[in-house]
DNA sequence: CTGAAAGCGCTTACAG
DNA sequence: CTGAAAGCGCTTACAG
C-alpha cells in the first residue's frame, strides 16, 4: 500500500503542530483554536484524504474499539444469526467484531482467547465449550470485560445472557403432556455443556411433577460429534419394544434434524403415534411433512443484550449481570397443499 | 484490565535491553545471544505470563495480520459458510478476520471499507453490492490488497474468485431441455449485480442455442428487497395463460425458497407439469416434497482460493488472478417415506 | 558481534 | 491559553 497521510503531513502543510491537528480533528478543546484555523485544518485533512491510523491511536489510548466473538461455529445458522445481531449493535457504537469458531474444543477456545487478547480487543463475547471454566476464571482475574452468551457456567459469577433452558424444556414437556403423551422420551448429547444439562433437568422435572415415568431408558444421550447411525439407533430404541414413546423432545437443532430425517422413513405417524418438540427454529424443517413444536429462542434480545452488557462492562465495569430469557413454544403445521 | 507485562518488564527483571528480549522472543538473530541467556529470557517471559501487544507490533511493522471480510449478510448461510472457510484458512497463516455486512448497500459498503482500512487490515475480501466500482477502483489506486468473491465487475481488472455463472445457468437450462421442457422460464432479481446478469445471459443463450423461445414474458425480474407477493405474482404469470412454462430456473436461493413455498400450494405437479432448477444448496429445501435440481457452488474452493489469493497479494503483490469455478448440477429427490 | 537509540502515528498531561 | 514534548510497546537499522 502506498504511504498514508499522517497528522504530521497535515501539520506541516498548515504550519501547526501535530497536536493541534489532533485536537481539531477529534473535536476536542475546540476553544484553543480559532474557527478559521480549525476550518483550514479540516479542509487540508479532507483534501489530502486523511484517514486516522486506528492502530496508532489504540496504542496510545489503550482502546481498540474491537470486540472478540468466539462461537462454536460461525457457519451454524444459530450463531451466524447471533453474530449479525452483535455486529449491528456493535456498529452503532463504532465497534468492529473479530470472530472465531472454537469447534466445541476447549483447547482451541483457549488459544483463540489469547489471540484476541494479544490483539487488544476491548472485550469478549463467548459461547464457550464445556470445560472452559479455568479460561473464564483467568479472564476474571485479568479483569478482561466479557459476556457469556447461550452457554454459561452455573458455579461462576460472570455476566451472561442465555435462555432459561430448564424452564423451556419444562414447558416443552408440559406441552407434550397436555397433548396426551404418556411416555415421553428425550434425545440429547452426552455432554457437560450446562445448557444441555438444564434442558435435561427441565425434562425430568416436568415428568416427575406430572407423575409420568422418567426412566433411564427414556433418555438417550449421543456423542456430540454427531453421527447419524448413533442417532438412528437411539431413536429406534425409543420407538421399539413393548412400550414405545409417544412423545419426544430433541435437545438440540442438529439432533432434531437427524432424528426427524430418520423418523420420516419409519412407519410412524406424527402426531398420531408420536409427538415432537425441538429446540430452536431451523429452516431445514420448513417443509417437514408433519406437525411439530419447537422452542424459539429470543435471538435478537440475546445478541443485543450481550453486546450492550459487554459495552457497559468495558466502559463502567458494573456489577455482574446474569440474564435468563424465556423461550417461546411455537407450534408448526406442515405447509398446506 | 490490569496493566499488562511488557518487554520492558522482562528486560528489567533479566537485566538486558528490551531489544534483546524482542530478538529472543521472536527467534530472530539467535546467534547474538548465548543459549543460556535466551533460555533465561524465555523463562522469565513465561513466568510473568508475557503476551505480546500486537497493536504495538503492528504500529511498528505496519502489519496487523488481520483481514477484513465484507459480505452482504453474515446471517445468510451461503456467506456464513464462506466466512467459516475463510476463517480456517486465515487462521492457518496466523490471520484473524473482522467481518461486516453491507446489506447490498453501496454506501454502507464504502463506509465499512473505510472503517476496516482505518484499522489497518492487511487486505480485504469483498462480496460487493452493485454500484461499487468506484470503491473498488479506489482500492486499486491505494494499492490495497483485495480479492472479490462471489461477485465481481467485468470491466475492472481485479482479483476475483467466483462461479462461472454463465456456464452454470447454461448447464441448468440444458438439464431442463434434456428432461423434455419446451417452455422454460426464469425468475431473477431486477439488479445490476453482475453474477445475476451472467445467469440471465446463460439462460438466454441456452434457450437460443436449442431454438427454444426466449421471450420477455418468460423472464421475470423482481425487486431484490424480496417480497413474497411479488414473487407469487411473477410465478403465477409464468404458470397461467395459454402457454404455461414447464421448466423454471430460480436465479437465487431466496427466490427458490419463496417460489417453491408458493408452488407447493398450487395444483401443479412437479415434475410432471413443471421442472425446477435452483441456484445454491439450501437446507430449507431438505424436506421439499418434490424433486428438483440445483447448481452447487464449490464453496470450499471459493473461500480457500480467495483467502490464499489475498495472502499472496499481501505478501508478493503478484499479477491479477481471476478465477471462475464450475458449478455442479445436483439432482435432488424427495426424502423416502 | 551487540547495545542503545530511533521511530511507527497517534494523544494528552504539562510546562511555559 | 497554547505549544512542544513525552510516551504508548514494540522492532530493527545502525553506530560502536
């Protein structure tokens, strides 16, 4: 790139100090310079196409107006939608966003945090994988402003914005019960991820409160490195035997997708034989030929609140804020024909 | 945040100059210092949890190891998938990615470019909206390394990686012709976006080559601020009248989605009455209850080549490279039952 | 060979 | 009130 115009170049041309140019262009201490001189400086700056070097400013001010965003995978529609909301909210405050994908890998997540901090981001928005407590604790010790989003660690007193996953799962199961289901199964990932633990807890609690069976055989957990065969096997087990389930809660998007794809091939009628509730909206089921319900997350609020909370932490370092938003149960009928 | 450890702190503790610490930690000119001293410096640095301040380094080296990515909307699955590929490729070379969404708005795109350049990104990957030629020309004049992806401007000699949209549309139409279609319509956006112009050109060329009608009434163009009613009206026109179309090419993802949703409600049988080809894969049609074909873009190649090309431009400033990749025609049958 | 100094492009506390 | 100087945390050309 060709050499850029600096404050010094403007100062020389106008015949003043770089300091004065800086004051004028930043609209600071306007009173120290005559309107005419200020005007002249601005004109020369514009004429030379001056653009500030944010890197130099950042070094001096110790502020980059950049936030780091780490999600598990930016290609996942849930996270890319979230990223977009964060981008827009950040932009309104002159912040830009660096993003990274952790792939649910704690070690990678740690490296990404370091990389972002090396780049002096002003704060972080994280949707952390399991087993990252130590990283989060270190951030706290270093007093790095950050907000967890979607996931959080119940034992750590950190800012977070997430769904009330317990309540949402509870609500989902109650919907199945009200629809007449008597044996309700759940398919989830075998993981420590707190939000999925909460969904499990909500599922079990709802069953118990309504005096329905909550046995081990109704709850299937598959490895998070999704494999279609494992999911199919789990569903097969739930649907076969003398007492097949008549209601099924999928704890996550990808599980629902894989599961419903499989169920579509079985001689099982939805909703007569089986009723379904998923977590999260997904375009992929837009044309699913049977009715189901899903828990819709307030994505806009999630992203906006997380961003605002982060900016507040950066600027004022307020008390810890923990927000659990309500999910909404949405009923979806197949497209008309 | 607490004050960070700097090279100076390490230098003082070890009793050497900051210069030497810098040399050692960067593994440069190793010969100028004894193995023992180097070892000691490294130990002290590690002991103090030293992390480099990239902002300071960037100011000095004039390199940020950051690339700016501007797409029309990061929440669009096509672009978030692309972003993920770019992220991974960039990461392998120690680059991070700042992303922004232009919303197909040329003015916004211009502002985003300025913001990214102010932040001294080493280069840009852009999927530009229409009417951005002037911005692109300015980048060339300023000798900013950049690569256009997905879209480009035929009259500008810039790096780009894109689909051969003309060829892909041609292929799509030939597929319909081979399947027996005699009256083939197209639904596209009313836009100057070059890639869509190319698709239109391919559509028309294929029809002419096969001596099929290519009349104005077969080609429908709707405003890019997608509105379902306008799309429905256009499709209705194509399918009604004395000579309804028996083949239909959707020029973009969103059009196909809206269009197929509508067609699903009509007494039109696919493929008996109407055959369909779309552009781009989309999960949303996973369960569409009728067969169709689509043009699959080599997304991985697109992203990887764009990133590599950009890194080459940054490091060596080679000749302009223009790449048009082939799309693949994929046939999709409805899920089994 | 090696150390100390200059300088990247800004901001702002401080001396006059 | 205003100008010139110091300094953010690095890298590296250069003097010795």
